[in-house]
C-alpha cells in the first residue's frame, strides 16, 4: 500500500511527520549553528553581519520552497489519482527547473554583489563580514535549491525517514566543518558559510542518487515539457515565496530600526530572537510539510471526510506544540540567550529583555504556518498566499513602522507577537470556511 493512502489519526500523523520535522529542524540548525559558533568563535559583530545578509537566503529558500511545496502537492494528487507516470515526469521537470534556476540566481548574485550589500545596509565595521559570508554562500545556491526540493519530495515518495537521516548527517558535517574552518583554519565568518554550503551538498547529491535509482513514482524519467506544470507549482506554492520575500523585507526593516535604536549590539540581540523563532518555525513547518502530501493524496482520492478528520487532528497537534514552545521560550530565555552571547554583556541583556515579549508569538505561529501549508496542499494557492502575506508582511511591517515610535525597543519586540496574533484571527476565519465547505462536499 502507498504510505500516503494509509488511515492515520493524530498519533499516526505525528509518527509519519516526525522524520520531516527532524529533517527541517536539522536544516534550520545549519543557520542556528552558524550563529552560535560565529558569535562564540568570531564575535557579535560577525553575528550581526550574518543577520544583515539573511534576506538573500530568505529569497533563495522562498523560491525553492515555492517549487517544492507547490510541486509536491501536484505530484501527490497525481499519485492519489493513480497517474504515476505523469507524477514522475512532472517531478523530473520541477527538479531540473529548480537546479537551473539556482545556478542562474547564483550567477546574478555574484555579478551584482556590491549593490546587494549596500541595499541590505551593510556598511562600516559590518561590511567585511557581510561580504565574506554572502560571497561564499552564493556559490552553493544550486545545492540549496536541490536540498529544499528533495526535502518535500522524500515525503511525497513515502520516505521521510531517509530525508531525516540525510539532514542529520548534513547537520553534523556542518557543525564539524564550522569548528574546523573558523577555529582551526582561521577563516572567520567565511568558514561558517563554507561549512553550511558543504553540508547542504549531502542531501542534494543523495537526492539525485536516490531518485535516479527509484522504480516507483516519483522518480527521474523523461521530463514533462508542459509549462503549465511549473506555473501550477509556482502558483500553488506562492505562499511560501510570499512568506520568504516578506521575511526578507521585514528583516531589513527590523535591522534598520534596531540599528537606529541600539546600534550593532541591538542587531546582534535581534538576531538571537529571530533565530530562536526560526528554529521553532522550522519544526512547525516540518510537521506541515510531513502531513501535506497525505492531505493532497486524500483530496486526489475524492474523500473530503478523511481530509476534514486529518485537518482537525493536525490542528490539535500543532496547538499543543505551540503551547509547549511558548513555555520553553518563556522559562528558558536566559539559558537560550547564553548560547549566543556572554551573560552580562550588552547583547545578552538586550536579548533577555526582549525574549519574554517575543516568545508570545510562539502561541500563534504554529497554527498560522500549518493553515497556510494546508491551503497549499489543497491547491488553493490564493488563500495560502494571502495568509502568508498578511502574516509576514502586512501586519508585521505596520508593527515595525509604528510601535517603536511609541514604545522604543519594547515596541520592536512587540511587533512580531501582535502580527502573529492578528494572522491567527484571519487563519481561524479561513479554517471555519474550509470546515463548512468540507462538510457540504
């Protein structure tokens, strides 16, 4: 039996999605490991430099995730409808397009390198670190694309455990290489980017090998040439791109606002909070990615009752994880901050001050991420993109521009929780509308 076709309730859904959660957390740890080791081995200025250029990674990952999430939903529906040959042809077309797009974007980034750095606000004592980190990371952009694509397609292939194992191996390699390059080779922040890029090569190459030898769908074969496949994948996964593009814009706004309020130390403290939320978000996103092919498969079967039951079980799990994440962040803010900054330092004190406010966002973030991914799985890219836009751009941008003027730094910390709470209200309305639609089907 196809693993996507098996009947699962909440415990079974969690077991199926757990390898994808582990995989996404390990991928997130690439970035978090960089920030911890950069801070400890190079310094907080280097930590701020990494955050300054993060929007470039947001854009690249957003485009790759758009293809991965949208394409995975298309392929899973084909498999649910019994169209296995078509699923493999479309899969091959999407992977080829993604790899070529990664090469083109890497070349464009290197050609426009100084202009990108100036646009992001890199200057003064942060310029050299930004240049070293981003210049190295761009060289591995094709591997970033392939890794992100295969993260979704391992799940669609019913092999989430393999993707998880590869990500764990890549994460360990990244950790080892970070220490070797930064501590023993003296490469500084460039070594962190090099370790990340080489770590991403592991799941990228393994995915190429696995799908070239696989006999069942999805597998590499003669690619489809229909342009509507790529259009459908991009439109269906548009929310993921919208979310990452908005994250790039809001990260720039947050950095600029914090630079004006507290300087480089403020940006370093902000980086700690952003990456704490990022790691929690990757866990929730991993669960959403893990269950999305199941929902798409059930939709392809024409079984709205199973879809509704699966969605309700998923919401219960996500709500529980969100509450646990909030409690962990609220109670452990000082300990978590100590991984990034020396206790008692200006950066440490700023981050601990903000963590208690910032952690409230965890209560809403999980449901918001799942709801957006759910509508992608249901091939409703418009609703998914709207939810992502409101959450990551509209509400957050308003908070960043308005709250610091009234409340100073506290207003900047408060911007993210308020944006997540507003998005949570919109997500609830969309879920209620979906429930009525599924009951009527």
